[in-house]
C-alpha cells in the first residue's frame, strides 16, 4: 500500500513539473485535446491560462504583455565570469 501511495505521489509531482515547464504551445494542444473529451474541464483550463499569461508564461513574447517587469534588449547587462584561482590546476 505504501508503494502505491509513493508511486501516485511521484506521478502527480512529475506531471505537475512537466506541465509547469512545458512550452505554452504544447500546453494549448493538451488543453484543446482534454476539453474535446471532457468539456467540464474548460473553465478550469481557462483559469489556468489567465494566471500564466504574461511575461513568464514561456511564450517568449513580452510585447503582448502589459507587465512592466519584462526585460527588453536595452535592459540586458553583460555577464562577467570570474574564475577561482584555487580551482585551477
């Protein structure tokens, strides 16, 4: 019984992580497929789509977002790499 519960929890956690990091286009395809078979899920998916819309939704299109935290190319700063002398051999 404990193994079944552990497998269930790991499956749910993996599914959540997969959906969280999945590109927006793939999420939309899954949403359309799921809603075609179970129409009662449509309101749930609509709420999730509204929450994830914006700059951090994975669509790589900040121009359609009204969020001011989106970085543009003029705001990018260079990265300076610093090597630790004790790690060099």
